[in-house]
């Protein structure tokens, strides 16, 4: 038995088992294999510990998924607020909101993949709460479009469809963007 197995300091080359490390390992596996394709034992294996040890840092696999989804959606809403804060020009607000959302999907691909694919795996109450958070962002983007329409600077037949199209265009970045590709994340976000 090593010192880490006995609850002491981690041995060289081993990840310190903290809630953050458990969450990060689960996030990586959820992104690669999906929530249902990931077993708690695989998270433990990735951390180099026995499965029962994980329960010192989490209550359940679903709790990890809910935390990933909640923290990601909170970050999306915070990004939006910072991007548009103090900007009066509606087209510039919309440009900044779109850019930051595109950038998030290029720079936080694991989170984007998990949120967009696995939120449906949450229990009903958690799933509803997370969908409400997502709708906050969609409504904020739609409001920018309707504000632009009212000012006569945007034209669309359906602001709801337009906001959905822009958001989905950004979401797709997480599936195809590669750091070693021909454009940086910032260049892609600027182009979007």
C-alpha cells in the first residue's frame, strides 16, 4: 500500500485527488465517451485510485454532470454580460455576444460537447433548471436581434429562428475546431 492509498500525500506521477481533479477527469471522459458511456470506475482509474475513494469528493456521477452543466451555463451567461456591458450600439453588442459565444466553443470544447449532448441525462428537476439557464442566454441573444429590428438595423422574418441559427452555428465549433488547424480560436470567433 502506498502513502496515497493510505490517505497520505500522493506519490510521484499521481494526480492529487480533489473534487476539482475528479470533476476534470469526469469531464474528459464524458466528452470522450458520453455520460452514459462513462463509469465511475473509469474516473477512478484515470485518477489512479479505487472507486470508493471518489465518494469522498462527490455524491454521484449525476452530481458531476450537473456541476459541469451548471458551471458551463453560468460561464456562458457571465461571458455574455461582460461582452455587452457598457456597449450602447446594438449591432456591436450583437457582434460581441456572438464572438464570445463562438470563442467559448472553440476554447471549452469538452464542456460544450457535454452540455449539448448530455444535459438530457440529468434528472427532470435538474434538467429543467439547466434548460431554463440556457433559455436565458437564448432570450438575451433574441432581444439583441429584436432591438436591432426595432432600430431598423437588422432585418429578419423571425427573431427566434435567427437567434437559434446564430447560437447553433457557434455550438458547432466545438465539434470541428482544432487548435492545430489553420485558424486560431480568436480568428474563428472574429469571423463568426
